[in-house]
C-alpha cells in the first residue's frame, strides 16, 4: 500500500534520512519507533511531500507520489494527524471536522460526521465548543477524527500520545484498534515504544536516519536491543 | 511616591512637546503679513490635566475598580431576556429588518448634506467589509487596498466616458477588473507571509497611484477623469433635463424637480450595494470556503495536511476582496462625478485598515459601525478638522487600552464553558 524505497531527505546540508526503505500493507498497523532526532517525523513529513525526498521514491497504492505537492498527496486517500495535533483552536469541534471533509459533498459529510461522533462520543458532546477549549486528549481525538473525515485508506499518525496522561493514551490506542477494524491501515510514529509495539502488527526502528531493525510487533517487544534502548531494560 | 512624581512630570513634558506645535503656535495670516500667534492656554490645560491624571493614576484606578457595575445589573431578568432574544434567530431577523427600515426611511427626513455624508460612509462600509475578508478572515495583511478601489473607480470612469456604457453595465466590469488585478497580484505575492506581504502590497498600492498619475492617455494624469455620468434608475435620469431624448425621474413620476432626488437615490443605491455585500460575504462564510479562510489563518500546516492548497484559498480571498473594492470604486466614481489619483493614496488604504481593526477583525457588524464612525464623526466635528489626525491617534491609543479586540470582536458560536475558553486563550 505504502512503499518507501531508499528515501533520502535533506534539511539544507543536513541529511535527516539516509536511505530509508519500508512498506505498509493494507489492513496493517505499522509503527515506527526511535529516539528524539532519529528522523521519525521527517520520514512522515517526507511521505506527505514536505520536505520532498531528494533521492529514492515514495509510492502509495502503486502511484508514485515522491514529487507531488502536499495538497495533492493529501487528497489521494492518505490522511495525517500531525505532531502536536494542530487543530484549529478558534473553530468549533464540528467546523474542525468539516475542514477534514472539505472535499466531500453534503450528504457524505453528514454520514462521516456521524461516524466520527460514533468513534468519539466526547466530540459529539462538545461539537459546538471551540477546538482550543478542549483538553489535550480531546484535541488529539479531534485531530484523529479530522483526519478520518477525508475517508483515508491510510492514516498516518505522528506521536498521538505526546503529552497525554496514560489513561488517555490507552483510550487513544484502543480507538486506533477500532479504526483499523473499520478497514483503515495505520502507520504510527511513536516515542512511546512499549504501547506502540503492543498495538502494532509490525514495527521499524529508526536510528540516525536509517532503519536498523524491522520485525513483527511482539518480536520487537522481546528483542534485547530494543528493550535496552527504548523500553528501559 | 517620587517615582509617580517623576513619571507624571515626564508625561507632562511629553504632552507639552507634542502640543506646543499643534495648539500653542498658530500661523495667523493677516493680509500679506504672516504672524505667529502664541496661545498658551490650551497647552497649559492639557499639560496640567495629564500631570494630575498620571500623578493620581493609582487612586483613580482604585476608584474605577470599586465603582463597578453591580453584578445584579448584568444578571437580572431583563438583561437575561434581552440576551436571549438577541440569540433567537427570529428576534435577530426582526432587529435587522427594523434597522433596514430606519436606514431606508431616514434620508427622507434629514438634510441633503447628511445624506451625502452617509453615502460616503456606505462606501467605506463596503471597503471595510471587503478588506475584512482578506485581513479579518484570511489573516493576510494587505496595505494596498486602495489600488483595487482605484481600479474599480477608473474602470467605470473610463468606460462611461469613452464608450458611454451605463453604470449598471460597468459595475460588474469594474468589480471584475479589480478582482482580476487582485488575482494577478496574488499569484506571485501570496507566497509571502505577514510583514513581507504587507510591504509588497503597500508597494503595489503606490505603484498603482503612480501609474494613475502618469498614464495620461488612459487616466488623465493628475487631473483625473471628470464628468462621470451618474447612474440612472431603469433609464430614468436625475438631471433637470434629460440628455438626448431620455426621460427624467421627476418628469416620469410627475414630481417637481429637486436635487434631493439624486442624492437620496445615490444613498439608496449605496445601501443596496452594502446589503448585497453583506449578504454575499455572509453566505461565503457559511460555505466551506469561508471556513477554510479562517482555518488557514489559524494553522496553515494543518490546512495543507488536510489536502487544501493554501495558495488557492488565499487567492480566492484576495480576489473576492478586490472585487468588492472594485464595486465600491465604481460607486465612488459615480457619486463624485470626478476622480483623480489623490483619492487613492496610502492614507485611503490605512483608513480602511483602521476601520477593519477598529471594528474588530472578522466582525461584520463591527466593521459597519467602525466605518460609519470614522467617516461621520469627522464630519460632525468639522470645526476641529485640524485636529483630526490627533483625535485619530487618541482613539487608536484608547482602543489599544480598552478594546484591543475591536469594537465588536468577531463572535464565534456560543461556548458552553466560557471560563475555560478564556483560560485557553
């Protein structure tokens, strides 16, 4: 479904990704873990075309999207939940969600809105409240819900657990499971390696811009190196 | 205490420095002699007032704080009912209709001059509403708005003069041309952000003015274009005698000729244009495009992540905004009958921007009120005309102190948790 081959990305002179190849198959939850500055977010942003890969290729559903502008990529059935949530604080919850379904017609917008409210009843309660007044967890739910409004086949998430209480993180990850059961493939970038690997079918470990390990989720959880580096022994 | 004293003295000296050239020394022309007239009284009064106010700032503030409106005033049943009705859509409709009725009937009861001033105010309302799209909703600081205004005005003036096209035909053309200008300007310029965009649009405004001044064959240079025909009502003219075989308004309706008809007609025409502007913008805001403007203002990266092309959305805002300036320009040319580049200087852009900021960015009602205030108040206080800019500055300072969000801040849908909303801001 998503295939990266030998992707190199630069920030000016600095090479943030040094030849990354990975693959996500339909229906999977795949996670990418790594330390701060390993290039996780860069990898996600490269898929979205901002910045673009200077070498290598990114293909989504058989289509080469390496050189396409971001707004075109984001209309191909791909959605991203950006790092730090980036909801629209001045817009209401419902308007935030409607922005996610910007290209949908009215009828589809209604059904999609109901679907997201089904997943996140909390958002329905607060639909007329400004996004900025929500708690961190609710904002994360809103960001995920907004991403789902575009009916993506693949949902990219950048650190959805960032800055949230453990109980909220558990809720979010539970919802990710539900979303997968609805047929959405998930690519999850996380620092919270333990939780991410528990959820994921497969995982990649990124270090200094290179993939150093790739295995199934349970195997990575059991892997000694991973335990030492990311799971605290 | 000594600190307050020093502070007060400093403020007093500053006041004196500011006011002596404006109030203290006046040039008196007496025949061929020019004399400098020294009148110290107003300066002394102002300096003493500032000194005392600064000196007793704290006690005054405490006094002000203790003299607060009792809570019961705000929460009693009458105000609550008033607020409830204000939120009720039916009541709102009724209120708007009432306002509209007043606006329509009003000109028949007052003097011709008052109606004329109000017509000018309506032009600024239109400009304010137009600029509000791009500054208030899309959050793009455009400083050359007068350029689009000029394009609209000159488009009508030129087409009417050279080809004898009617106002009604020229109005959409003027709007279209202004929109095209906005579009062409936006294509390269909207990649810039914030201050840079402001500077480039400022330059564009100046370039337009210079072009108007120098393209003599097209714009008549500094003399401008005169003898611009006034709009007609379904072919009925408002002159004393109709040109080449047409009918005049007063003949058609069997009235005595009166210059008031034309003035009131222009006012009503302006009112209709303002209402159309309000209606169109209100519609746009309810559409996904209007929401996208606001979303873009809040977070451009998030917008891109949702598949929106920021350039297209910004371009749509600028193009539409320019179109409204074009309409306003055509109407302005029709009202004045004569235009020249002096009407489209930077001050004009700054005025419109001030209207938007004063009214509260993104607030339609606020912009309408601010536009009326900014055009009508100086007219009411004609005798203080020299101090206009001084008063302008004073108002700006006061606004910054008391209502930094504008007269009527843009209102989002009501919140269920107002306290938390404030905390999160």
